[in-house]
C-alpha cells in the first residue's frame, strides 16, 4: 500500500506515466554516467530486494539475469535482512522502493555491505537513498494511491541499470514507445476483460519465466484497485494441483505463450472464465465463449515486455475499479507501519 495523499486517479496516473518514464530515463542515464555500477558477471550472485509492487519488477529482472548465468534471487526485504544477519552474502545487492521509506527495505540495507548497495528510488532525500552506494533515481512524481507510474518508471530504471552492468534487457525510449502503444491500442480489449472479471469471486493469475513477474504485478494491482481476490502462481506450479479449485465464479488470467494458451483453452472448455495476455508472437487459442485474448501485436522482450504487460494490467485495473465500485486508496485496512515517517 501507499500512504494517503492527494493523488491522481488511476486513469490520470496511467495517462501521465509515459512522460515520467521519459524523464526517468534521462535522470538514470546521468546518474549512471557519473557513478557507473560494478558489472554483474556470469557466475556472480545478486539479491534483488523489495516489498509490494516493487517485488514484481524485481522478479522479472531476476528471471532475466538467471538466463544470462547470473545467480539472481528476488527477495522480500524482510527475508533479505534475516539472510544477511545469518551471514549469507551476495556479490551485488539491489534495493528497490519508490518511496524510499519502506521500513523493511531500509532495514535490509542497513544489514548489507556499505560498498555494494544499489538503490532505485523516487525520493533522493529518503532514508533508503541515504544508505545507497549507487543511487538510481526515478522521476519526481505524485503517483496514484495504487502505484501506476512507479511500476513502469522502475522498469525503465532497471533496464538502464542492467545495461550499465553489462546486460541489455531493454532501452528507455523503446520501452516508453511500446508501453504507450499498448495503452493506446488495447483499451477496448482491456475493458472487455475487466467486464468478464468484475463479477467473479476470485481470479488466479498465472505466468512463467519473466512473465511470472507480470502475473505478480497484475495480481497485486487488481487486489488493491479492484478489491478482486487473486492468487498468483507460476504456470508449472499451477498444473500441480492449484487449478483444481476452479469452480463457477472463479477464473484465470494467463500471461505467456503456448502452454498458457493450452491451459486457457482447457479452462474455457470447462465453462470457466479464461483470459490470456499475449504480447507479440505468443501462442493463443481462445475465441468467444468465456475466453478472451488481450493481444498487443508488437514484439517485445525482457523488461520492455513487462512494461507492456503492466500497462495492459493497468487498463484492466482502471475498469475493474469502476465496475466493482472501488475507490482506490481509500484503504479499508490502513497500516501505519508500511512507510517510515517523512520527518
């Protein structure tokens, strides 16, 4: 959750995020030119540390780096603190917090080596920024109560950081262009998907590999923005029992390609709602009935791909909030200890 302030609506934040992404790209380029990070080499280890929505962006980066031979793990910040206190270590540490005031992430930073803290944050005066060895800034922004801009701006920053550390998973200008296209071209498809989801009692959100991060982001976003109960699984784990709970009133959203398409068709054939989020040449087999494909018909890979998937999830979230009568940010269960004081 974010702190209650005077924030823009979900729709306004979604429309404004592309300018913030462009500004983030410029800020990060300057910061990394002035203080280049160490290289993330094959065989080395990296902890990606975050809480909440930032954990999903960390997931896709960790998945992409493991494909390159870097032993990257995506850790909840509270777990990272325990690991560090137990004497476990990594070669590199990346901490992500849009506010820079998530207490778990700040506490984790304090237990890590002072010369190896890479910090991505939107507040250079925050407690987390003060603990950084390398500071990777997001654009100054007033985000919606449920983070929208922060997710895509973080992806821009992570792509630039990965490139500076030796791995090309996307580039700011291309990412902004693809995300804007997804926003402009898929609004009607997203509304149709939201209409199918809005009356359900629960939704499983499924993806594999780098798309698992997109599933995590969507699951949290739809819970916060639409008060829609969601559960998130990797595709292979979903096959090993969890999908057996699908009953009338439930549905599944799948991020990914051929195996996800086969699974979606099976769910649809059983009369359950199945929606597949497809980017580029991902396989898709759904048509009509209780199934739908939300298809962005342009190729995108790496973090660029997740930026598109996040925007598609945002468009669904905006409509879900309307259909389910939710006022995002008017928290039913406010938690005073999820952010450190600004004083």
